[in-house]
């Protein structure tokens, strides 16, 4: 057996840590776009990273608007691949790119549900029963239908409904999950095959009308529970746990939810973060490869850290996420970076 002294072990850890940092930095590409003058700042609302390249991270075009205050008077400059223009006393329409036409990707998916073509009809022979009718199919009977969610491609329907006095989270393909509480919405994956429902408290609307109010535990009324359509349950999370947000990633069936400063990836905790994580500032490929913005920096799961990104884009290559961002260095250099998660 080979024995190592404490000093040797510490040295080995430092060497391995340095090697990991060098490997992380080796993945980074950077290019200077411009150098700003004293007291000159980027106007991010009017600037575009890689304006001519759509979702690509290739540095083929950019458009920066900057502002400076000289003797109490604001002036503006414009930077692009042809150089610097200005100063201008104000920004005019003919100086700006049509920023709305530039494709901006979001790391998260937002389904725009529509109930068009869905009907909830009572049973003509039993007014206590309701049926969901959609795409020529009939679902039920239910005592009450509380929420209907048809995926944007109109291929799947999800709903909360009460059957035999109990709340159910159902899908049009036959999946049926027991739930409880007051439904608070549904999120779905981009392909519509995965879904997560959110409920608050433990009392369904029908139960609320029947229970003795004096016997209700109001301390749990704000508890949040998540129900995945695959049958898994997460929670309940009490109000003191600081439940955050829930979302699916834009390009996969992976989903995220946050409780306080802990991020759960497909239901499994990743790690506690120093701050709450936002769905608009969190990117992930798998449990070992992700990045997020925290205060004044951009951090990666391998330990790499970079200055705060004033503009960002991302793209997918071979199933991997490539982040591109612009940062302003202390010396005034505007630098665009690129690296995989």
C-alpha cells in the first residue's frame, strides 16, 4: 500500500484543482469587440449580440449602443463590425437595428395552452356528472372539471378533475394520477408528452364546501405539491420552504423546480446555490453540466467563473449547449465569450 503524507495529499488536490480550472478555461473562446472610453456604458436594451446570425454563436455581427455623460449632457455611440460612430445627442430610429427581428431563444419552455375545441358537458341523464369532449373522444365521468390544458400542437390534453370525491390529474392518453388541493396550473414539455401539475393546500373545491371550517388546518393552506403525470409526487413544500418556480427546458423533456436556493433537476436535487435561480438565467444539459448567473458573475458547474454577462445567447450543437455572452472588462474592453456548459 502506498502511503501519502498530509502535505502530499494537499498538493495533489491543488494540482488536480488547477488542472480542472485549466481544462475549463481551455474550452473558452474570447474575442474583443471594442474598447469603450471613460464613463461609457453599454445600453443593453438597444444592443444586439450577433445580430446577423440568428441563433448561432459565431461572431459574425454585433451592434452596441453606448451612453456617456459629459458635463451633465448625455451622448450616445454606436459600435458594429465596421467600427465606432458618434457621438450623437440622442438615438434616432434610423440608427437602430430592427431588434425585434433578431431571434432570441429562451432556455425555458412556455406552453401557450388553448381550450379551443374542448367542451365540458353534463350527462343529460345525471346532472351530477360531467364529461370532457375533445377530438371526438369522451373523457369521464367527473363530478367537476377544474382545469383544461391543450398543448400548442393540439396533440395532448391535460386536466384536473374530481372523480369519486377525489382530485385527479389526467392526460388524454389515459394516464391518471391522484392529487389533492387546489390546482394551480400545468407545465408541459416542448413535445407535450411530459407534464407536471401544481396544487396548493390539501383541500379540493368540493371538500372545501363540505368540511367543517373549524376542523381545517389553515397552517397547510399554502403548501405546494407537484404531481408529475408519470405518477411521481414532490412535496408538500410548506410556505417556510420558499417554493420558487417550475419549468421545462426549451429543447428537451427535462424539467426544473426550485425550493429556496436548491434546484431540482427532473425531481432530483442538484445542489444548494448561493442565491435563488431564475428560469431565464439557468442553462443545463445534464446533472453535471449547467451554468447560471449569480449577482455579478456567470458561473459554471465545473467551477469556472466569468464577469457578469451584459448580453447573452445560446445554441445547441450535437446535443450540447453553447453559451455566448458579452462582458465589459475593467479596462473598457468589450469581450464576447463562448464555451459549452
